[in-house]
C-alpha cells in the first residue's frame, strides 16, 4: 500500500476497511477476491471514475499486495487517487478479461480459491464464463456481499462526509421550492435545484433530481420533461445531494394554490410516520419492525393513498444509475436483519395516489446512534403552500 494524505478519508480508514475485508476473506476460506462493483472498489481504495462501464477490477489476496485491472486511461485514477501500487492496464484494443487472467497467474493465484461478485452489474455472465473456462485449476466461488458487509455501518468519517452531502441536498431543495410557480417548467425547477447543489459544494449525483407536477406525479421515477406547472397543482421534488460519491436524499412537496384537506391530511400522516420513527428506531430493532411501524401509520388514511414501495433504504456510496444502497439493505416487510449503530437510511413514508390523482412525499435521511437516530437535515417538513394570488 502506498501511504498518502490526499484521499477522501485518513489512510488509517482504508487500512481498517482492508483488514476487515481480509478477515471476512479468511472466514470464507478464500485466498483472494475479485471486486468489480464500482462502489465497492471506491469504498476500499478511493478510486472513482465515470468510465466504470469499461471493465475494472480490484484483486485483494488474503496475504499479498492488492492489484487493479483497468483500462489504460483509467490507470491515472489509480495513480492519482488511491493507495494501490500494482496495476495491470489494458488498451482499448486489448482484452480486459485476458489481462485479469494473466495477472491472476502472474501473482500466483491461478490454482487458489478465488471469490468474485457474481451479481455485479459490471461483471456480466459472458465474462464470468471466460474466467471459469480459463482458470481451470482455480476454485471460483461467489462472494457477492463480502465488501457490502463493511459498508452497512458507516464510520464517523463517512457520517461527516454525508453531512457535507446533506448541505448540498438542502441547498438544492430550497432552490427548487423557491423556483416553483405557475407557468415555470419542470426543467427550470430542475435547473435551479442542480445549480444550487453544485454552488453549495455538491458534486454530480448518481441521479439528477426528480421534479414532477400535477398528474405527472403518478408516474414512478419520472423527472422533468418540459411540462409547465399550472395553478392549483402540486410539485413533487426529490433531491439527492452528493459529495465524494456519498449521498443524502430528501422528498418535499409544494402546493400552488389553496391546498385541499386531502393533501393536508397526507402531510400530517407522513409527518407522524417520521416523528414516530424518530422516537422509536434504535439499534436492536429489525428492518421489518421499522417498515411495519411506518407502513401501518401511512395505511391508516382516508384519502385513498398507499405506500406501495419499501419504506426506506440504505444510502451512502453510489454511482449512476441509482443513489441508493437498497441492494445492501432496505426497510421492507419480512426482513429480520438487526439494525446497528452507523447504519444510514433514506426513510420514505411517501403517499401514492392521494384522491386517486396526486402523489406527494416528505422524507428524511438518518443515521443510527447508540440509542436512537439523528437526521442529516435541518429543514422544514410541512408542504410549502403558495397561494395563487401570491405567485403573481
């Protein structure tokens, strides 16, 4: 390892992560692991690039030095960002998998027990097949999740980085709310959010903000498409701020006109769910306990709304196409995973199809403490109501 003092976290933090990973490698009776998930590679080394659609891998042996396989262009990210000293880059005209195989042989792992992330988006089946047919004397075993075990609970350093991301989230949401007026386009609102996030020190998020208005709020994961916001409509906003690839996220709702009783009731139900969650959640509870608590509160409504998704998900390191770590842990029914200090969640007690034609949301990003939780935000939860007369 090359010790340096210009990475996102202190060098000792990366040493700890690598040591704990090697403990899990040994527990699994493996001699090495091949890590291809971009979030996991960054977690272990501070390596990041937008070029992760090209094959890249970090190979961590149980005892010897780690090494990376990257495209030649991306080797500069290894050199300038990480502690990794050994690289074997391949040219654009080269064969990435053959380079990986050659490096595994070069470093004496060709006949060892090697773990690999079978479910990684960026290590497709046809490439895995080549490894199996080429390294015939090695024993290749799925180790998906071996890095994520370390990522579930954030360290104090990660919490501090997420606090910086939260300031970008708040700045973006504030600007988005201020930009909501009849006659403006969803694009203009999205632009205001983005500019404010970046001006506040935020970096490109894994997903740009979600901005929908009126009937378009019923479209799942839709964002701006040029529609003009109309009087007596609401605007649904979901903003994910990012700093050093760590994210925090927030949902809010703006109503342009006289807000109907049904929307007020929806607001109060979501606020109640968040309040009860804040007063109840703590290490030792199960994921299912928290989901049931939130889901039961949201379900008890008389405005026709539902919580049709999980009630929250782990959040932290992310590259496009998603800002969440829900594949690591989601707040959903039937999951008996125990909550622990340092876990971070985007909690989303949002309400789908109020009155059959409106979706709205209030959400929070939290981290678990010794005996409860804290929010990353200091931001008003009530819907922002802008009477039509005040917008002209």
